[in-house]
C-alpha cells in the first residue's frame, strides 16, 4: 500500500536541480512524479522514481542529503467533488495530511493523488473502510 | 629512577618515565636548562641579545625560574622579520631539517632542527602517544600533511619511535584513507579533528561503520576543537579522542597532550616551560587564570624560543592529574587571541559559533562564517550544511530547525546573524586546518 518517495534538500539557486537530475538520468532511473516545496532560500524536491533504493544510493554516494519516506497513492474520481469525498473520509479522525500533490498519470477515468500522512497506517485503515482505492507500488509505477 | 618507583606508578610506558619525575627535581632541571638556553640565545642570536641589552639584562640575571618574567617576549613577527635564518643559533652544518609555515600571507616562517632537536621532538611525541595508551603493535595512520608542515613528519617520527607500525597517508583522498583504515586494521589515527569529522561523514556515505573498525584512538590537533566536538567524534566513531598540542615555532606537535584521564593537556615541561600572561599587558597570571600561553624551549638548539607568544588562550590547571604525572597541564585551547572577530563592535570567536551549533541536539554540521559589509555595517552570515540527521522532508520542520539555529546563535553571540542552510558538501572541506571564516569586509 505504501509507496516509497525520495526527498532531497536543495538550495534555491539556479542550476541546483540539474545535478541530481543528471545523476539519476545517467543511472537510468526514471522520475515518475516530482514536487518541489520551496522557501526563498531552499527547497525540498520530492520524487517518485522507478527504483527508489537505487536512486537514494546514487544520490548519497555523490554527497546529496536524501531521505526515503512513505506516501500513499490514492485513486480519486475525476469529477467535481472527487477530492472532497476522499479527504472527507478522514474528517473527524484526527489524521492530518502533511502534504499532497497530484501524480501526472491517470488510471482509467481516475486521477491519482500522492498523500503524506504522519500516521499512514491509520490513514490506510480509514480510507479502505470508506471504499477508497489505494495503489500498490507496482501498479503506480506501471501506469 | 628510584624516585619514579616511589610514585607508585607501575603501568607506564618506559618512554613516559620523565613524565613522573618529582616536581622539585623537575624545577631544578628546568632552571639549569633555562639558564643554558638563555645563554645560548644571548651569545648566538642578535635580536635576542639586543633586546636583553635594552633592558640591561645579562644571562647571569636569571637566577630562579621566576626570573623568566624579566626576559623579553618573542612573537611570530620576529620570525617573519628575520626570514629566513635570522633567529638561528646553530650553523647550517648542524641543521638537519627545515620546516616552514604554509605562509598564506607574505613570507612563511622558517623553523630549523639539529639532530638533537629532532631526537627531542621524537621523544615528546612518543610520550604523547604512550600517554594515549598506544604502544608497539598499534597501527597508526598519519593523515596530517607531510612536507613543510610539521604535523605529518612530527607525528610520523613519534609513532615510529614508539615502535608502532606507521601508515603515512598524509592528508587528502578520504576514500583511500577509509579503505586503508579498514583493510590494514588501523588502531589509531593522527589528523586534525575536522579532517576526522570529514572521514566519519565520508565513511557513512560509503557504507563503512567506523565503530566496526579496529580503530580505538584518535590523536587530534593543529587546530582548537571543543569538548562537544570530542563527544560527537567519540559517539560517531566509537574511538577515544585525544587532544594533542603543538606549534612549529616551538617544535611542532608534541608540546603537550592529554593522557587517558582527559583532564587537560600535560606539557612536557622538561623541554617546554609554560607561562600564562595577560594578552593585553603581558603580565604573568596565576595558575587557574585564563590568558595567553607563553612557551620557552628549554632544550632547543637550532632556534631557541624565549617566551614565545602563542596567541592561544588557556589556563595552567591547578592541582595534579589523577594519572600521577607531575607535569603541569593546560586547559584545552578553545580559542586564539588573534582569531577574534569584531562585528559591529562585538567580540566574536568562531568557537562560540561551534558551541552554539553543538547545543542543538544531533547537529554537528560543517559551517562557515561569511563576513560582509553593507552600507558600512558588518553583516555576519553563518552557512550551515544540512546533514541527513537534520534533514526532514517537511518544509515546516526545516523552518523550525532554521529558527532554532538562529535563536541559538543570536543568544550565544549577542548579535543578530543571518543563518543560511546550504547543501551538504557545498562548503570547502578542510584537508588540513578548517577554514571557518571568510572575511569579505572592505572599507
């Protein structure tokens, strides 16, 4: 159920995304989704890649500070109110969404959102009870 | 050697016996040697003789150890001004070695050794390493720079003199250093503390756990480092870290070193006479008071150094060490009187920045201080590399860390500084001494 995501600390300066992107390209690691959270000074580059452990290894070997975290890939009906239904399932549970972003590929007529929760197991339980579909890693990467 | 047996010391290395000489005998020896070295310098070094004459002093005026306070100071500029050989007390035919400082500004300073000087140097480094619990059978890797810098060769001769197996890697090439530490089963490392930090960091990246290696001791010197840094190194690498002190002008590494009690650094007083003076006035200070360390070489032939102003700030520790050595101790050098920065009128020492960073749990990053002047006002920026322990993939957590660092620095320094979080490995790494301050202030 849980998807591995790699996060990277980058300074907010021209050219600072190029080096890690080039390294991953050289090693044949494909970036499937990417989200940059930034402040004026620095940012966090979050990526879902074809081989997360390999990517983390390469980046660390080259001196980057990378962290592998677990996120959930959630199927969301692609019509008005689709997102509201999904997050509504968590209302009143005390489960907090730390951040979220959209996965660029669709699955049939469904959109896919990536969620990061402080307590992913509790989130999985509540979503499954509400009939929300969560994607396995291989399903997501084969889209 | 009866007197040593009387001290009840049983487990010391034979080379360490002079460390336990009764104080009265040590003081007698120091006075005899002081009188001899003053006479030698007076006869052979023009600068010293003229300074003595100016004060109406002759070597015979030194009748007790207290009389040392009458003698003129020597400072680094004297070595520069007499470049290259002006302070030599031995003819070149008696000199067997020349070293020089790295000389970042202008001419370097030159130091020289006779055969006997090299023997004394070796013997004190042997005593340092023996005091750290090292012995024949140990494998000692020396990652101080070899060459004109005294660190590499000084440690090398001492480790060899001890009978240890020496791996003379010199500085640089961290990956190879780590490979040899692992493959050779190196038991002790000699280098600067910041270089060892770099090795710890690099080993982690290469997937080598320092704690799994045979490494048991590190003898670190050539730059001031804090107690918190020691704790960090010991925790991260599982070794016992020792502080060794020395300076080329006096002899090189081996002027003093910690023993396994880690209660200050024993000065090898039979060769180097320590005093503490007020850095502003030059007045001698009593034991326990913090001031500038002044050293006189008691046995050096090629360049006798009389009352050399080290610029290192420390204190002579009162009382004796539990190890039984009679040698006096200095506190660890936290700062130098000349690395003080004046920022908007406030005195700031780089070591304060280090201790502020260390106060924050889990944070011992590489850092650099950048000084600039904007519209006539000094600006201080502390650039801190984000390590994997500090990194969190939530912006809010990074911002909280940023604020925490900012708060700790403002609190310790008493001035507002700008804190910048920068990428790992983006600051220049030290192969030798750390470059902590970049001053771009122009008038």
